[in-house]
């Protein structure tokens, strides 16, 4: 049986703009408020600050198109 931390790592991701914990879904990598801000311009390649999968700083290497650090 997986530990609680393992389950959370599978279930939760991080907003690529704010770093806050959100449901893991690479097609929706923003918190609600961050999405509203992004949707004003809808730039799929705009550099963001965090990895959706790990929450680690991405230093502009993530975006809506590529929300997970490689």
C-alpha cells in the first residue's frame, strides 16, 4: 500500500506560476487565479517559474506548453 506522501505526489501538482499545490493535470497547470492572469494573453510559451510535477523552481524553463521540467 502506498504511503500518504506517495499518493500526494501522484495526485497533486504545483501551479507553474505561483508554486501552490493544485491537482496534478499537465493540461491545467495553473491555479485558478494564475490561469485568469495567463488567459489574458494565452501565450503557450510564456516562461513560468515552477515545475508542475515537482514544484521546484524552473527558472523560466516551464510554460503552458511544457509544464514539467525534463
